[in-house]
C-alpha cells in the first residue's frame, strides 16, 4: 500500500533565485520551506536548483538557459511555453494546500475565491486555450465546483457568487461575535507561524480534538472552544490559520472574515516554534500579517512552544528568546510541560485588561445602564438621591465611553 501511494506522488524540481539583497543562505532557507510546502501538497523533491542573478530575467525570471535545463517547474506563464507543461509558483502551491485542507463550506469558498482571484489575471490573451485539465498540484479548487476550462466570464460569475455567499457567512459570524460579546466572555486567539503547534495548544487546553500533523497548514478552518482558567473564569479560545512568509495576498483577502476573529480578540497568544532554525524570522512574518489585517495593536502573549525538542546546545538560543520577549512563557504543548505557566500568564494578562470602576448614573439615563450591561459586568448597584451608583467591570477600551459618569 505504501508503494502504491508513493507512485501517486508527483516529482518536482525546486527552483530558487538569489537576487541582492537576498543572500544565498536566505534563498536556501526559502527553498527548505518550499520543500515542506511541496511535501504537504503531495510531491517529492526530485532536485533543487539555486541560481544567483543580479536581477530577474524579464521573460522567464530564472533565465531561458536555466529554464530549458530544468524542464519541470517555474513561476511564470512564459516558462509554461518553454517547458511545454504546467508550471506553478509558490502562491499557487500554497493555495493548493489550502484547497486540500479546507473542510467547512466557508473555508472551501474562501480558498476557491482566492484561487479564482489569483487565476483571473493569468487568463488574459489565452483565447480558447484554457484547458489545463491535468490533475495534480496547483489544479485543485477548494470547492471542487469549477473547472479550469471555463472562460473568464464564467469565472467572474463564480467570483461574484462566492463573494455573495461569503458576505452572508460573514454576517453570521458577526452575529455570533455579538452574542459572545454580550456574554462578556474573554476571547483569546492563537496565532503563529504554520506548524508552530497552535492546534496542539488548543487541544491541550480544551480537549478540542483538532487534527494535528507535522506539516504546514494542517489546520485551515478556525476552531473555537470554551474553557476555564485556574481561577474559574471562562474563556473562548480560537485556533486560526497558520501564517507564513509572504502569505499570498489573495488568501489574506479571502480569509478576511475569519481573520476578524484575530482583530477582535482581547488577547493573542503568539505560539512560536523554538526548535525552528530561525524563530525570530517566523515571528516577524506573523507580525507582518497581523499588521496587514489590522491586528498589530492587539495585546500579545508570546508562548515559546516545542521546548521538548531543544537539546543541551540550544539553551543559549532559548535564553535569547526569553530576553528579547519579556513576559513570554516556555512550554511543550505536546508533553504538557509548562502549560500551567501558560494558563497562569493568560489569567494575569486577561485580568489586567479589565478595570473595576465606580459610576453614578442619573435616573433618566437608562440607556447608560443598558450599555454597561452590554459592555461589562455589573458587580453592585445602589439607588441614591442623585442617581444609581454602580460598580462595574469593564474592558479598558470601554472605560472612556463612560467617562462622564465615573466617580473619581
């Protein structure tokens, strides 16, 4: 059975170009990641070629001579003409992986929309030559409802339909978020580089049972679970899609409604794989995506995960990470070591986000009291001559809106 499965996997040549200021070492690191992406998509690395150029070839990026030599894969449509076969780039490869791993209807629609938006500009000038029915990497659609031979008009109609369906799903998600907001449960979102161990953290804290694989983008669909902190406070924890260097813009746009879970969270737990060759570079990639979606200012707790994979020679590496990120916690979600420290830090950080305030609200301002119930937790209420005196627990971002009624 294993032998049969092996024959089904495609063989690919990985091609990298080091163009200043990118160094050869940085290009090699990118190829390592590309190899992991190809493996996740169902392909084996047959050969690796790294080329150094002062600037990309305007027609084929890697140069025509190198293109003829490779005869396997490239990044542009020009290479397809030279090679006489389908060539896909890094973006198409990532989109293909997402297509394989999306299981919910929303996830499938998001991936298909991203693929269509990516393919539409590449259909120009090709007339009737739209047939790319060969199976394999880069040719799968998330929803499986459209075919590669459809013309541009049909693709545009499909894009419009998907956008309408996603808007409806987005509205449902907003309604769910409003319901959670009224419940005043603290919300925490797990973010991090792909394969950093976010799903393992979710499973460890909530027994969610999310599938965990040692592969890139094993989890695409978000999962939200409720659990209690050691002090008994209930929290909603959401596992989000993993990030990667230069995450395709089409994916960021298509997953906008899903990523809103990150933007509107009270706290982000940035899960970091400390056993990775360059954790800091992965953290920077995550921060770049967070900035792009408007979540750069959301408070973060750094969780240095996979400590069980560190050897005696890695103590200095871990110490440097701790020094660069004060307040971080070290753990192994796989073994459970350090999870109690993560829970304690979560409780401390969440409690620090809320304030207990005292207010006096005039009797004719029932709307203010209603707003306090919506945005906070009423701890006590007394009726006095000048109005209703209340003690309430409010998120720090909500306190200013009630400033006229605060008691010094």
